[in-house]
C-alpha cells in the first residue's frame, strides 16, 4: 500500500522545497506527495501523512496567538 502525503501551502512548492521538507520530516520520504494550494494559510505549510498532521502555517500561529490575547 502506497502512503500518500498532502502538503498544503500558500503557493506551488518547487521541487527543492519538497526535498527540503522530506529532509526535515523523514516520515514524508518514500510517500506519494501531493501539493495542494490554499492561499488562506498565508505562509508556511500543513503536512498530512497517514494519521499525522503537522501544521506550521502562519494562519495556525495567528489563531494560537488570538487565543492567548
């Protein structure tokens, strides 16, 4: 079974950026990667792979900051 990883970003990622993500997040390496564009996240990425979700988007950081205020 081939595991699929979805990387959500505000713009289309270049191949070098995807390779950098694979190095920083080893669980992504060896999976089928799909890059989805969602300009509402403003910047950063959201990685969805299997049961893992890593959200390092600017939108989530702003939401967390709003909760603290």
